[in-house]
């Protein structure tokens, strides 16, 4: 999407074209028919921009809910934007923990902390921060993305709390604000970037910016290497409805390392796991998980707890132990319900063998399986095809290893 084409959508004619594009898209017209209808009233460039934006709004509903109907997006922006619930969680923490004025006087008529949002993208976190009462100055290197973020703040009635401009994050002055929020770009010309040293700005530059702010929150991928988390920081892994979405590194006045039991990680940083939408949070308690044989129930800890190295805390909750010291599966004799783990009743445990597993499933009349694995090299898709099941029952197959030997468990959700 070109910058001028996007700006055309913000004109009265563009808004009318977009509204019509939303209607024809909702009717289910194929792209050719939809474009033909709009071109009766609008030029090809505006027609294309309106139809593209209508499609992006539909895609964005999963992340932004009802707000997506009035917001604007780019293809990469939809993909990379923070889910609204996750952004709101972080924004509430910023607004509650940071007193306004640490980095300068707030805007007239406001009392919230002043936040510098670098690499703001289409404005997902910018919006959440402003909705939480923060006064936000946002920058992004891409002029189109900047324009989209500004339009989103206006569409949601947040212009009085926000400014958005095109700038390089490295050229900003975080010391003039209460909080730095940074979401370094994790996508390059070849797709998603996993190495923090290839972020834009790079991880060292991002940390240098954070060091100049009284407090900072850095949004990162869940797989960030632990050795890259700075000393004295807090790393929080966030799971939304059972799926780990991202991690945040909290620094300065936002790091809760002083909380009881929080700062116990050997690398010198605190760790936390958070479940959304409930908001439940878990920090180290000093629990230690033993290792023993497979019992009646198998627990699969939430991914946020696994990433935060809090599996022992989950095992303590359910009164269980590990089946292998290096595998994040917990087992126990009692069924204990907790949002921190999915529970399965174990019906059969066997050394992994395709032939033996197939025979056991057919004997049980199983025709539909959900396959999970940790510590197993088995290709799940290939195994699913090779099982060739036809029964009417269903089961959960867990593939793992115990003392370096591959095993398969036949289970059912508890």
C-alpha cells in the first residue's frame, strides 16, 4: 500500500469508498466482482486501497475486536501487531507502576506517565497505553506506518494523548520521558527474524536506549535467549488462552525484582509468567520438582510457565513430579485443576513403536487422535498418516522421552 493511496482513504471520498468496500466484502462477493462494483464510482487506485483495507480489517478482528471496524492497517502491521488484550495488560502495568512527571511535566489536563513508544508500528501498544491514561509520543521509521498509527489514534479518540512522527528510534531521547516502550522490528526482507541481534534496532541499541530511561518495557519474542536478558531486569512471558504470545523485558522502575521470590534466576534477572485474559501471574517460589514414574494423570504446563522456568512451581500446585528432569511434563496420582496446566488421564504407557501404538489404538477403537510431543523427534504429521486409524473413539497421544528412551502415552483429557 502506497502512502498517497492510504491518505486518499482518509478523505471524505475515501471514507465513503471504504465503507462501501466493507459492505461488499461482507456480502461475500469475489474480489473481481467487488472491484467491478466499486470502480463504477471510484478510480482504480482508490478502489484497490479500499478493498485492501476492508480485507485487513476483517483479518484484524481477531486481535482488535470491535475496534478493528474503525482502525486502519497494513499487511505486516496486522501480522506483527500485539493482540489488544496483551497490549492492555502491559499498559495497565505501566500506568499503575510509574508516577507521572519523572521525565518531565505531563501534557496539559493529564496526569498519566509520559511514554516514548519507539517502533510503534500501526499503533497497537500506542492505543493501549493512551487508553490506560498515558501520554504517548510515538515514532516509527516507516512513513506509511506512522500515518496509519496516527489515523488509528484519531479514529479511537486518542489524539489528545498521542503524537506520532517518523523518526529513527536511535535518534530519540528516552531520558525526557517516564517510560520507554520499545518493540523492535522482528521482520526482515526474508520474513520473521528470530535473532535479537538482527532486530531493528538491534538488541544492543535497544538496551542502550532503555538504559537512558527511568523505566522501560521491551517487547520481544518468547524465544529470546536467557543470556540476553539484562541483569536486574524482569522477564515476563504472556500466554493468551493457552498460547504463548510474546515476552516483555521490564527495566528500571518497572522491574519487580524486589517482589518476594521473584529474583531467583541464576542469570540475575527475575522471571514471571502471566495468563490472559484472567491476569493470573506466577513467580518463583523456591519449589523443587522431583522425578518419578508415570502416574494416573499427566499435566502439560502452560507454555508461559515453561518459558519462565516455573515448571517446578506448577508441579508443586498439583502435587506431582516430573517424568524426566529435562522434559516439561508433570505426573501425579491426584487430579488437581489449575489454569497453569492441561490435565490428561493416562490409559497406557509404552516404549514408542509405530506398530505397537497402532495396534493399541485399534484395540481401543480409536479413530481420531490429537498428538502432542516434548523431547520427541517423531514427525507428528507423518505419524498421523502412518497410524491409518478408523475407529469411532478419540484419544490424546503424548510422545516424549524418559531417560533418553522414546515413549508414547495413550491419554484422554481429564
